[in-house]
């Protein structure tokens, strides 16, 4: 059977934050796995980007290994989709430097995503690196000649900056880069156990690597409808966090759960137990597949080094084209 030709090339990545939670799974990893074979995927550990908001590098390697272990466990196949660290491909820094000459600070300061980050992080002073975050992101994408960028609406302004830089380079020097298309994607948002955004810093997560006992313990603390105090009280599933989880992980029983909640026949304790069971059944295969990497982190490092060799080969080819177009290094 003839293999389907990929529709295009995608670069996706995350900052190295350690073990992944269900919000990461629903919001990104699940989609990455689905895109394998449809697109040619490169997966980036954005350790340079991590420095824009946190200069502490002491946990980066540990967090990288933990994060990649989860990527592998949920189904990212490194033979199909190379996984690599941004800092180990020096061409990212080189292309970022060259791209920084093609955009004004005024344009970067107009970036609405930056304004939102400054507000959300309550930042008084913006570093040069943080201001130039979208330029480094442009280098990440264009170094591999990514022509499709799946993002949510909040990240679309970054992709537009990438498109502007690609057009400026091509017009100034030579046609080296594709103009990447924005693929707007509705990324599912799974709230944390307290109803806020799921985040390890808030302590409201269920990790992909959690065992069943841990999942059950965590779900007992999950908020529910404050008007449904005891079994028999009619509930409002549309405002219940646990029902949101049921909709994602227990779709087959959702009509029955909704009806039981509204009538009062289903109590919150029983609902949480059902939810814990289905979540545990979903992530148990991932937890099992993750175990060998937890026991032998050197396997993850081997996978990274193999991915980095493949990424470096592509990156160096692109930079040769860039240097030739710019007539840099000519004798």
C-alpha cells in the first residue's frame, strides 16, 4: 500500500516543565499524536524560551526528561517525529540573531500576546529576550521550513510575525522560506481541580503518570455544584467541574450521569468515583509505557540525541541556504 504523502511540515513544542498533566494531554499532546502521519512533525523542547520568564536552569534537564517521558508514553513516535532540545541546535540562536535585524522593536511591542503575558505575570520590566520571544519562535518554525502552524487564537499574532519575517527575508535576499499558514485550532481547555486553569504551580492537576489511588484521592477534593450538598439534591451539571471531566473521559455515560445529577439520584461522591475510574483507565496504559523511561532516563537522552542529530541536519541545510542568500561567509 502506497504511503500517504504528508500534507506539510509542523513544528510543535513546549517549555520543559516536568511531568505532564491532563490539561497538557487534552490541550496539546492528544492532537500531536493525531497529526502523526498526516503531517511531518518536529517536536521541540523550548529550553531557550523557558529563560524568558525564569532564569533558573537547575531543573531544566530533569524537567525535560520527565516531560519527554510523558510524550513518548502517550504515543509520540520519535522515529516518525524527531524530539530535540532547542539549546542543542545552535542554528536556532543564529537564525534568531539574523531575524532580529528584520523587525522593529515597535512592531514587537504591539504584539497583543506579549501585553497579555506582562499583565498575567504582573511583570514590571520586560527583558530583551522576552520582547523578542516571537522572533525566536519564527526562527524555530522557519529553521525547519514549517509551512503549517497549528495554534489557538491567542498565539495567532506570533504566527503573523513569523509570516512577516519570512516575507521580509525573501524580499530582501532570496526565496528561502515558505510563508507558513496559520491553522487555527480549538484547543480543549481542561480546568484544574479547583476550577482554575490546570497548573502544577496551583497544585490542582491530575498527572498523566498518577496511579489510580492518587487520581481518586485528588478527585475527592474537586469542586462541584455548591447547591448540591447531599444526594437527593438536584444538581446543575453545566457548572460542575467533575461533569466537565466526565464529558471528556466518560462520554458513553454522560446522558445517564447528567440525568442522575439533575434529578438528584446520583450523588457527587458516586459521580467522582465513576470519573476517577474512567480517568484511571484512560491513563493507565500511558503510566505503564512511561515506567521504563522513569527507570532508565538514559533511554530518553538517547532518543533526544537521535532527534537532535536529525534536526541538526535539517537546520544546517537551511542555514547554508540562508548564508548563501545573504552572502555571508563568502571568500
